[in-house]
C-alpha cells in the first residue's frame, strides 16, 4: 500500500524502515548512541529484501554512525535509486573519522548546504527525497532561516521535499504554517499515543513519520524484568531521554502495559511486532511507522505486517480502555 508524502507527488510505502541501528557504533556527547554490533553485509541484504517486498521508504541521518548509515544505504540501493524514497536529516555536528556526534547543533545556511552535499555523496545520489531538521528545538529566527535554505535547496533540485523531526507541537505547528513542509517525524507507538502531533499532521496534510514505533524494541516481546542491555547499546548507555529502558533494563510499567494489550496485538496470527504496527495504521491514515532493523529476518517480519493491515476500530477502542487513556 502506498500513499503520497504530504503535499507532494512522492509515493511512499505505508511502512518505512529506520536506519539508525545499521549505522553501527558511534557516540553522542561521549555516550554510546548506537545499537550494539552490526554487520554491514546483513544490513545491505536486509535493505534489498525490503525493496523486493515493496518497502520503498528509508529514513536515515548524517548522525547515525556519523555518516555510516547513509553510506550503507547508498551501497544497498545502488542501481535501484529510482525504486526508493530516501529521507535523511541534518543539524547535529559530527566527526566522521572518530564516530563522534555532538549535541551542539548548526542550522546556519552554509552548514545546511554543506551537510546536504556530504549526505548526497555518502548516499551516492544527486537528490534527497525528504530532507529533515534533526534538532528537536530551534528558535523561530533559526526556523525561518532554515525554511529559506530548504526552499532554495529544493529549487536547485538537491532535495525534493523537507520536514522536521521534533517532539515540540507548538514549533511543529509554526513550521507547518510558515513552510511548504511535507512531513513531521515524531515518536508514536501504542504505549505513547502522541495525539496532539497526529492531529497537527492530519489537519495540515502532513505525513506523520513515526520513530520508535516498537518503543525501541520493547514491543517485540523479547524483554522481561530480568533483561539487561549492554552499555554499548543506546538503551543501556545512560542517555536520560531513553524512555522505555533505564540502565539497560526495560521499564516495568511499560512491560505491564504490554502484557495488558498483548492478546489484541497478536490477533489474526500477528506477531507482537506486527500488532504494534497495526495499531499505528489504525491510529491515522497519515502515519508511516519506521521501525529499525539489522537483519533480513527482521525485515521479513516487518514487511509482512503490511498485508495484515490495521487493527479494527473496536480493537483500537479496547486498547485505549485497557491502557486507561
């Protein structure tokens, strides 16, 4: 199933794939921000499998692996560029040689242009389909300057459309009003129904791109109260903003919520992962979840969710009741 990306003519699959995990090891302000060990050959095979199964939308960032994710995506889609839609992001400064990303951001016109050129080179393409601000909060002056720069890049054909990865509804609303944006990327999953942002996207004709649709893996059902992730994994490295895991352990309240809705999510012979995606598709026609992946097997399960479709309206209502929302 395919849909238009915002107000553009770009056709995207109802499932996208997020390429953070395939970036491999890197640090953010000195703290590990990757997803543990990754095999580039496996990553490439997984991406090519996804394309063969009808997934055409891939979301990455110059920060993921300090450029490595973009390079791997570029290698994987070589010769198939016209089959896919590439989204990437800019704003966080990084050092590709040391695999360091810095919380300090730069959205000046010259930096954006330079970051765009470097992303194009790593991706092995001459245009980016969706170019997104990666920094969650910038001031209004920076926003207006960034919009101007993105409009220029689009006029020059370097990008086809643009958006913002942000959790701030008020800023997203201002961005939608002042720009010709196609999408807002934000967190959405069955444990965290971001109602205000979904409503904003629906009202403004924006595509809602959903990161953490599996709550950083917690919704896979692989974790129990005794599970413990390594400090080399973003979920165990100590970042304060990681909501679903603390000190590498899954948060007990989220495990309890998952247990309460597990039966509904696994209806119609779905796996838990497929049920979590089905909830998102039931939430809004504008929603495109972008779960992460590392292997062909994971991609097959994710892509297999598409033909099973969304949960029913009755199931959606039942889940809200069980989660007391």
